[in-house]
């Protein structure tokens, strides 16, 4: 799936970039580049958005060419003056003209999400979505199976694991299976403990506080029809947990300084380095908050419990670094003998250090000091 958009107005395109993920959205500023992509690219869009502002070319010239090509892709044409569009001339195109001035982007994106969701439903189901959680051990295979199964269900998911085990990778995998064309809204809950946390998360109305000269929609608003990922959820204060109860119950919330109720529907994923049950027993997590975020709990295994995956993890990391060298057999055995308190993140840091230290060697050499300096 993809969406093509042409505009020379960066503010206009920024609205779409903020809503849709980078791999889904293809941007153009010059008309012949758009037409060339439509004609030759293997990526065929579900929708083409044509703004009236572009560096070279005009809306009419693009429509003429698309009519000649007998284009069957739906087109949204943004215009400040609909009377300038010759609809009779474009009668063979699937064309919708949208008033550019005063555009309500929230309503537009709500419509586009429904439209693209219906389009996705007509496509053959994809059998593979890149996960990023590398390893063929039983622990990792079972983890990927659980993530895939629960991603298909309408439930909140909590990811528990030590630092460096890949909780954000797991959340991203779930998100891509659920909302492949949307951005996941990720929030580190430590940031919400500040005085600006409430405003940043829920948003605020214009004039809600000193210097609040503009309205801020908030992260909850951005997560609508997508995924809200709360990392380090154990750092949320009890008062902030209370603020979130209504939101998690029915999707309703109020912005700071606003009397109007707003609604946001999203898939909730939380993550923590500490066990939530223990935190609840220690009165650091409210019981009502716990039951709203913990429909399903998935534990990500520490690296010491699947050391057999280290060779594959090394290969993956070196491929990502575009390294032509590999870790020698002696080095792999040394890596597998360590307990890795920092997990995969520490392993990758160690390999990077070994790469630097082995620049003159034919292979990447791992020494005892390379590991234990971590």
C-alpha cells in the first residue's frame, strides 16, 4: 500500500507526513516526477493527492496526462477555487475536488483512514511483516508467535522485559500488523511526570495558560486510529494514572483549559522494566489502571536465556552496519559465555567496539576485555 502526494507547500505535506508513516507516503514537488512514478514504479498507490501548489507543472497538465493514461487510481484534488476545474474534461477519472482553504485535516484523515482500511481489506493478506526480533531459538519463535496472535485481537498489550530486550521492536511489530500505513505514537512516560506532561499528552486549548497562544491537539489526538505506545509505564505518577482512566475506558478526554470532551480510539501498548503486579502491590500502580492496560502480558526473554541466537544476532548487526567482516568462531564462543546484563543492546555495543578494534584484522576479533569493559 502507498499514497502519492504532490505539493511544493511543506506545511501542507507536513500534515500528511505527521499522520502517515514514511514507507507509506511518497512525496513529489514536480509534476513529471509524479507522472513518471505512476507510469514506471512497481509501487502503485491506493490514492493520489494533487495540491494546487507545485514547483513545476499544473493540476490541469497532470490531469490531462492521467486522462490520456486512463488512470483508474482515485485522485484528491486540492483547490482554492473549484470553478477552475473542468470536471467534464476529467469525467473519466476517479476525481474528488477538496476545498483547500480552511481544510479540516482531522475530518480528512478520518475519511482517509476508513478508505485505506477498506482498500487494505480487499488486498491479499500479507504473510510476513518484518519483526526485528532476531533469533531461531524456541524462546524467540514463541515470542514472535505470541506477538502475531495478539496483534490480531482488540486488546491492550503489556510488554515486560529487561532493558535492551527489544520491547519497542515488539511494539512496532504489533503496530505494523494492525495499522500498516500509520505512525505509532511513542511516549516515554518519564517525560509525562514534568509540569508540561499533561499538556503534551492530552493537549491544551488556546489561552489555557500563560504563553499558551495556540491550541495543541496533544499526543492522544495523534494516536487516534493508530497505536499509542507508553514506554517505561512504571514511571507514571499515581495522579497521572488517574487522569488516564476515562481515556482508557471509553476513549474520552479533555484538553487542558477545554470544557469540550474529545474522543480518541487507539490500540494501547505499554512496556516496563519492572513487574506490574509487584508495583501494584507496592502501591506504585493503581489497580484500576493495571486492569485497563493489562489485557495481555508478554514477557521478552533476556539474552542469557537464548544465547544460541548470538551468531544470528551478530550477523544481523554486521549486515546492518554493511560490514564485510564476520566475528571469528573463537569470538562467538566467548560472546556466548557471557551473561549480558544489558541484553541485545549491550551485545550490539560490544560488537561495534570489536569492529573498531579489529580494523586491521581479517575478521572481527573479540577479546575478554572487549566484553567486560561494558
